[in-house]
């Protein structure tokens, strides 16, 4: 079965800010998820250069019709290097 990951909205029953107006834990967690799941934009291939989590997307501004989008397939190269594991999609 496919893993359908969606960006969940913050709960409407919990505050987004604390009494001192600092971001709540819920808001900080949501910001982290949004940042992690946003498309990364750059120039050139991300392989060996751009660290990311599995399922991340990267758009190459210098890419052409079939060399534009990459997806992070592998968590790392087996040695902990998270800049590896990108595939052209």
C-alpha cells in the first residue's frame, strides 16, 4: 500500500502561540514539517550537494524538459551522507 503523506493542519483547538507570544510546540513542529516537505530549488544536480529527507523534491533551475525534477529516494549512502540518494524523475 502506498504511503500517502499529507501535511496536516495545526489543530484548531490548541493555541499556536504561548502566553508570552512565543511559538507553541505545535506551531514549531508544523513549521518544521512544512520546511521539510517544501520543494528545494537550486541550480544543477542535488546529488552529493543537497542534504534532505526521503521523499524531498528538488527543482533544478538550469534543467531542461526531462532533467528538471529530482526526488530523494534513499535516506543516505549507507555511511550517513544525506546528500546522496537523489533520482531524476
